[in-house]
C-alpha cells in the first residue's frame, strides 16, 4: 500500500505467492481510493498496514509534515478490492501524522498519532467499526514524533518515537491493551535511549522478536567512527519490563482486586529451515490467561498446483491432503487442525514432508480471547 506524490490517492495491491497480481482483487490486483486532505499543500505521507484473519486490509494514512497534506484516516479494504464504507474514516479531533497500526483481539485497532490538542505523540484506540475511542498522549512536555507501534506477547502496546527534533534519543512508551499508559513499563511508562557518540538517532519502526524483545530499526549519525558522512543503518534491541502482578487485598472498604486476564497469543517454533527426515512434528508455544486450545493450518506452496486451483493442506491424521479451491489462491484456511497441548503445542507428522516451502499459521483460544493468526514460512530441505 502507498500513496501518490500528492497523497491524494491511496493504492493497495494484492499478489499471490508467485508475485502475480490477484485478479479477484478489483479485477487486476490493484485498487485506488480517494483520500481526504487536511490542506491542499503537497506533503509527504505515511502509510501503515495490517491484515486480519479474513484477509481484509487495514490502512492508516497520515501526514509526515504536520499541518499539511493528507488528513489522518483509517480505511478497511475488502478481499475483493472494494472499500468498506461503514468502517473508519478521518480520525479528527486534531489528530495528525500517524505511523504504526495494530489490530487488537476482539476487532478493535490501535495507532500511533500526533495529538495537536496537546502537541504530543499519542496512542489512539479504535472500536470494531474503526471509529476513534480512547486517546492517550505520552508523558512529558515535548513533541516526540511517533514512528511505530507494536504489541508484545503479554498484550502491552509499545510505541517508538523520535525525540524532539535535534535530540539524539529513541523513546519507548508502554500502554495497556485498553489504551492507558502502563506505569509498569520502564519508568512510569517511558524509556529513553541516548548515545553520547551520536548527533541524531532516528527510529523507523518497532517489532517483537522470537524471544519477546523489542526491535527498533532506524538510523544514527555517529560523531566518530561512522562508515561515511551519511547516517548509518542501525537496529536497537530492548528488553521488555515484566508487568507487575498486584496482590489482591481485602479490607472493609476495599473489594478484592479482580484477576488479571492476559491476552492470548501463539507462535510457531519450528525452525525456518528444516530437514525432511528429521522433522517429526510442527511445534510452537501459546500463552495468555486460561489457554484452552491451539488451532494450526499447514499448507504447501505449489505454484503449478495453485494455477489449477488445487491446494495441499495437512490434515488431522498428519498427512498432506489435496483440496480443490474456487480461486487460484490458498490463502484461506481449508483444513484447520487442533494441536496437541496448549502452552507447548505440537502437530504430529505421519510421514516426512516433501521438500518445498510451507506456510504455518497458528492461533490460541483462552479467557483472553482468540489471538490473531501467527504466521511462519518454513522451507523443508532434502539434505
């Protein structure tokens, strides 16, 4: 997804695994949508994108230059390439910028924006219809430019921001999954990273690695020791502060503290490259409060078969099964398996998988809701 130079039009394109446009998406795989402008002044835009389990595309568009260009807005694009007119729209209430979008369990969403009411970066929450609800500005008295948003395994939302222009700092802000500032994250919800040997630090996004640590790609300009006179590419890694669990207290005037319900999550732990004869099961882990089951989908990528509208899915018996599909895409789960185990789960393989590329998806069910599908590409080799 991206915009034209003037940021007046959003373009979304969908491709199959062979890199070919999907004709089922607006006829040619490409769909254009008019955007609402804040001003007619031409300015660079930001685009953040997410996809839900039904393959609908969510796009957050905002301006890079405050007070000019496109208005900050949230759109949802259907699987056929049409815009969902009942969803989202302009955020409003002096929301600008917009860089980072997370889909929440239960159907809501969260975004990192600039709140021009306070002149600060802020977390903006949305309901299931894409309409803005809770907005929480970050602490402090400076304008920190939001550069990305992610959600940890525990459900905490973490925003990364660039420190006030001219300051060499990367700032992290932690929020609860309801949108409130999380005081258990670092110090009062804020962590500031500085480096004495830099003149600038510019984070560009944020994510979570397989160990649950925060990864922030970006650039830095060192005072000494740089590759050349231009900013160097950098990746910063941060540990996640564990969330403190309050102890319930009972007194005549104080009720028992309610139990903490942590959102469910699931991940695939099978190595990205595995030898066929050595792989006996697909494995992973799930977490959250009261996990009851984990569902898994395993499909083999076969471009030649897909052209004939044929897909290969792993069935409950642990064998690949040929499935006929109505379109030349195997994106929709056709055979869903219930894994053995919950926190540590596995799917048995009746016989070694053939060499090739496989897509593995997993999701967990628990008191914290149903987690989004977690995906991993696995390449099976013969030797």
